[in-house]
C-alpha cells in the first residue's frame, strides 16, 4: 500500500479551556477533516497527516512517502504572489503557507503524484508562479454559489470538464456536479498547468499538469463526495500513480543494491 502525506488544513487553539483531570491543557493543534484520510484509505493507500515543518525536514518527509495531498483550509496570504490584501481576505496562517508552498515545490522537483484540493489547488498554482482572485464575487458575481450553505456531501453547482483531459478520462464524462466552499480561485495560471474544468461563470474549477505525471488540482472538496463513483475515481487515480512511483523507486533501489553487492 502506498503512503500518502496529507497536509493539515489549519492550526487552531484547543477550545476546551476548562481544565479537568482527564483533559490536555489548551494549546495549538493541527486540524484536518477525517474525510481526506477515509477517501485515501478507501482507495487503497495509507494516509499520514503532516503538520507545518521546517524546510530542511521536507526532503526527509518526501523520502518516505509516495504521494502528496494538499488539503483545504484558510485563505492563502497574497504576499505569496505579490498582491495587496483584499478587504474580504479571511484569516491566514503564514507558517502553513510557507510550508505548503515549499512542500509543493519540492514534490514537484521529485515528480511526485500530487492531488491538490480547494486551498491546496490555490497553493499549487502559486507554487508554480500563478496568482489568485482573492474574492471571486468581485469577478464573476454571485449567481453561482461558491460558498454553499448546505452539507458538504451535497453537490451544488455544475462544472464542465475539458475534452481530452486527464480528468475527463478519470471521471468518464465531462459534466458533473460538485460542492463548493471557497471565495478565492485561480487568476493567472501557474507554469506547466492546463485548465481542465470550469464552472458556468468561468471560475477555474480544476487544472492538471502537462505531461504524464499525476498532478491534479480541484477547487471542490472531492473527499466529501466519494460516494459518487467519479469522485472516488479521483482518489483511485492518485493511489494508482503513487503505487506506480513506489514500485519504480523500489526497483531502482534494488538495482543499486545489486550493483553495490557485485
């Protein structure tokens, strides 16, 4: 089973500020919805959650995992792409920003499989030199709800998937309904990325990397929709790509071991 690292969505302070004999003291904690881990496990891989860590630790992490999921979370601070903060910018976490940007770039350098979800898609776009719309109602209006009031397992709007794209092959069709929990989105597309899905208002809903490697970003929370076969297939594709990379790396290591023993 391949091992896939999932970045933590955000950092929070423990709300249980009334100490009891059985509780831990209030402190900052990493937060990640269980749906990410369940979706990866259901697709046949092991998942490990990683907190923000210093840059020198990233190569050691990537030595041990076979794929990466960049998860959803708070707004990415516009300092990351050289813009001024918008009045509607939400809470940001600079430490998390710095870690995820560095992780995305390091995983890219190693040609690792990457699935980037919601904020994670925005991080990957910026990591490749792209920019973001900080508040999409200013750009496309509010006819399509991009921040839904309903449950995350209930799709709320349509997206159209590009003909001939990797996503079209994964989903098996070009039209699907997705959930939506964001107010930032891709503006300038990052290097070596191709738009592979849009909402009816033109918002970029997915992209993928040029070439054969699995690098996919989706703006919706696919982990909450895996009861739909096409969304489950997205995680299966990630796990398959991670398993292929793990097998190739093991094969390369075995060849080196044989050569070293000769």
